[in-house]
């Protein structure tokens, strides 16, 4: 039985390997920091035992060196993976190395304020290595805003994890991985989403990019059902704020394991067994995250008694030349009064997007045979002050909505030119300044 179904980065011509599966999981974690720490250690031991005792698989049971990728929406679409080699590979033995990356440059103009800028927003390098057919290493290193100094720019390891591929239903992942919530956190290469900037929902509600360090399982339970489930280092609740929500709680260096979290998701593809009738593809996802917030960098914990529970649902649907996508999430924070002033007890947000492919087929010729032109509209509704503790005044700047209208021109499946306008509003009197954005993005 082959397990070549295992997902990679879901883009047509992507040159990286990632396994991106999901599961909704909301176990009870409140007031259990010490037992959870022991649970984390025992889980690590259990996973390592499973990996060590897995028998040698028959040749047709082992995942071969990645030779194709699947789009997030369309499991049937795949492309051959060209391999980068430090030495000339033989015809039947490809190099174990894979190299890739993505990046984007933005031109951001703000109505009336003069805060206009050119921003080399991010440049990301991917490197992978296959030790054996069933042991793979994946990594992404990112630099943001072109220059790194104190308080400006960022250089970080976004992903660095091992995948131990033991079978269709149960595979092991260990290291730094993408937290499996929402759409954009798992699929954020510039050609994979519309708009120069990522949705506000993916900045304030499910902060992208959100990486977690931990260990867990992923796999495919049925032909149309996939999952991920991990035990990971938790968030630092003292980094939460009234306007930015949980975004500042991510620990990017050496996260504490004082109060780990459990996160995961499931994805259901209802049209797979039907052969994607009438050129339709549909994915439905549920994801979750739960854990304590008494975590700090370098293991220095802030000493708060707080926890977070997050539940999210998302979907992507394509039919003919129309794409629809959306996501919704609700977060509950217990012990919010122990955190920064104004942190809400409940945070809520959603977004919906419709996109229309408008480039006529007769224009897709010659150098533009792979080109596409997409007209899209997106609505974001973000409320990091949905409910606040008794006696705490709401910060109206945390309740906002945004309409984004724009075009995405894909020169090829790997290079995009984007332009959009963003009409913004919050709960304060008057509208926020309109934003005009232009950008170019790529992945390879």
C-alpha cells in the first residue's frame, strides 16, 4: 500500500516539502501545569518508543523521496519536483537535498499621513534533507524587513522538524512546526493567497506565522480525512494586549515547557470520493489550541494563572473560475486580569473572500501560458475586545473591520504581482486612513 498521498506544501510548482495536516482538539488543561509538564515528558518518550520499535516497512509501504506536491484545494493536481544536488546525482538515485524559498516586497501607501514605504517584507529559505526513505528533515529560515537590529527586523527559524513516516494513519513529527490552525498559517507563500498583506484575521486572531515547538502525530485516516495532533510549548500570556490580542504571546526563541498546550486539526474533503464532480473542490477544516499561559522565554515563567482555549473552522471551495474561502475563530482567556491591562476574556473574528479568475483562455499563450488574473474582495471582522473582564473598559481600537479589493496577477504559478485598496474602520469615531498596497511575491 503506497502512502504517496502525504501532503506537501500545497502549491502547484512549490519546491519545498512540508506536511500540513490538522485536527480539532480541546482537552482540559486548566490548573494542571505540573501534571502537563510530566505529560509532555511521557509523550516524548512514547513517541520515541513508537519510532524506535516501528518494523522495517515493505518497499511499497515507504514514502519515497517527495516527487510531487498537492494543492491545498485539489488533491489530484501534482507536479514533479526538480531536486537541487551538491553533486551530480545518478539517474536512479536523486540527491537527498532539497532547496527552496519564498519572499515578497511591498509598497505601502497610507492616505493623508505620509507613512509611505517600500518594505522587503520577508525572504525565506527552505532546506530539506532525506536521511532515509522514512526520515526527513525540513527547515525554513526567515528574515523580515531586510535589516535586523535591536527592535527592527527579524531573523528567525520558522520551521525545523523531523518527520518519521511510518504509515498511512500514523506518522511522527518532532521539532519546530507550524501551529495547525486556520488557513494562512499553514499556507502563507505569496502565490497562495490574494492581497498584498495577509488578512487582518491572520494578524490579530490567528497570528501568522505562528510556530510551535513540540512533538506529535499526523496522517490520513481515510481517503478524504486527514489530521494533525501535537503537544507543544505554550504561549506567554503576558505578551497579550488589548489591540493585538494573542499575537505577542508567541515565544520565538526558547519557549518554556512549564504549561504546554495541545493543538491539532482535521480536514475533510467531501468531493474526493466523488471524483470532484463538476470541477469542484472543497475542503472543510476544524482546528483547536488549548493550554496554560504561564510560559516565558528561556524557561523564565511570568507566574500567572491563566489559560487559553481556541476553536476555529475554515473552508476553501472552488468551482470553475470562482474561489471562495473563509475562516472563523473564538478564543477564551481565563485569568485575563492577571495579564496586561485591557486583555479580553473573549476574542472573536472571521473573514470571507470571493475571487474570480478573469483572464480569458485565449490570452494564456506563449510566455503567458501559465498566467492568471484574479479579481477578489475580502471582508475581515476582528474583535480583540469581544468581551472584557468586569470593570475593565473596552479599547475601541480593538474592534475593527476591513474591506480589501484588489487584483492578483500570476505571471507564472510561482511569481505574482498584486495590488489592492483597504477600507478600514474601528469602533472609534471616524474611519481609519485608507491603505493602498502593491507588491511582488514569489516561491520556488
